[in-house]
C-alpha cells in the first residue's frame, strides 16, 4: 500500500529553457474544475492504494506555489480523510521565489504544508537571466527569508556547471548558500535535455555546455563544501543535515510504493506502474469521463522491478541491500549485481560492498550512469 502521495500541478508563469518537466503556461485556470478533478483522482487512488497512513505528500510541478492555498487545504483534508496521516507527516510544496508566490507562504503553511522546496537556482543575476528565471537574486533571497520564517523545514535548489562557470565562482556561490542555514540543499548540474529550448540553442551553436572534466571538478567542490558544512550528500544531487533528508524522495529512491495524481503523474503500487494523461486538458477530460486521470496501468515483471530498484537505490549514499531486495522480489541476491564487475570497481575505489549492502563511492558518483550499466546484471538491464 502507498504511504507517499505525489500531487502534480502543471502550470507555470513561463517555461524555463532547461526544463523538460510536464509544465505548461496557460492564460487562465478554472480552479473549481481543477479542484473537483484532483479530488476525484485522489479518491480513485485511495480506493486502490489506501490502508496505511501517509508519511509524506509532495506537491510538484509546474509551480505548485501558484495553487490557491484553499485548494491545497482541500486536497490535504481529503487525503487525511482517505488515508490518515502519520504523526510526523512530511508535506512538501515546490515553490518559485517570486514575490507573488512568497506572499502565499503563510497561507500555505496554515493549509498544512510544513516543508518547502524553493527554486532559487542561482544567487547570481546573470545566471538567472541565462536560465530564464523570472526572479532576480534579491527577490530570491527575500523569498528564502520569508520561507524560513514560515515553514518548519526549507530546502532550496541551485543549478551549477553552467557554461564557462569557474571553480572560484561556484565555490563562492555554494559557500554563500550554505551560510543561509537551511537543512537541505538540492544541487544539480545543468543538463541539456532533449526537446528543451537549451537543446535547440546548443544545436544551433548558441552556447557550449561545460565540458565533463570541469563539471567533475565542480562536483568534487560540491561534495567537499557540503560535507564540511554538515550537509553531506545522501543522494547524488541532494545534501542534508542528518534527519532532514527528503522523506518523500527517499520513497522513490528506496523503491517503496507511492501514489501519483494529476497530469503526467507516475506511481508505483503493488508491482504496477501507473501513469496519468500528460496534457492538462487530456487529463481533466479523462477524469470527467472515467473518474480518474489514468492513461496506463502496467504490471511490472520481477526483473524490471529489480532493475528499477537498483537504478534508483544506487543513487543513494546508503546503497542497496541486495538480500532485502532479493527477498522482496523472490530473487537470489547474487543475480542482481555482476559480482566480477563489483569486485573490479571496488578495487578502483568506485564501488563498495559491506555485507549484503552495495553502493557507489563518492569518487564513483560522477560516473554513476556508466557504473550502473556495468554493475546491474545483463538480464535486469534488458528488462
């Protein structure tokens, strides 16, 4: 049964040039219609995946901080009625740091949100302009101060490895960010995703992405500074003080069940992969017809589940317990990882093995994608 719930709000004020998420710009949104549809989608999932109190809820997007607080409150009230909440439930909402959205923070807190993930993305005005952000650095820091005064827990995102970014620039930016005292940071290298405006710009010669060697140097600086500041990496791009890790994201990375509602939302429950209609208009039409926004509900084979669990779990500093995963999926632990490759990369200092638990070292994390292709057994990789 799902103990985590993801709610997708797909609307943004503008589409960022690096973003490949399911986000859309619309002139207006019929809030009453969206509330009715989200509640219907929520009830459908609860009928199937209810039974245990929720330990985390995550409002993602899009830009959920554009949601009217009354809508957030209505969804949380219904989720609590349908599932129940664990005593220490984590309720996160992604927010952009515009003054319009920051003005909603107190009302969102009163609605039940107790953790915010703030998309600062940079502390540098020129970088923010390059990234297509609507806020400047001063507005971002004002929003951060407001968030810290309102919410029990605050995280914020930064994007680094921008074109021509130097080690000194990133070291100064990150040192400053660590001085704000939040318990969690999400630090992402800029990646050029297919279908984005940045992909078009690169193809046309508008700019050159930072080369891999220089990006790896910035990654090493990131790990050094966050560890020294008491926010070590617990996942390849996420850093937290002990006890302040994102409980919701750990649900994904530990391959536990979760329900997902709203346009394009994915879920995993009872060996099934669920996917909602992606385009907002198609999703809301489906809810009107069927009482839910599901586009696909597909049974996952055991090998595919094992592959997903490894691909997610090896992102974590804690790695994966092969014995526990094998028991859960009725597979021999030795069938999950290529033992000769594990020994080889452990000798190189890129992987580790402790009892039945295996993982990727800090030195191996910059090479994670290549290591996953090597470590996961051929049968699972092809699942």
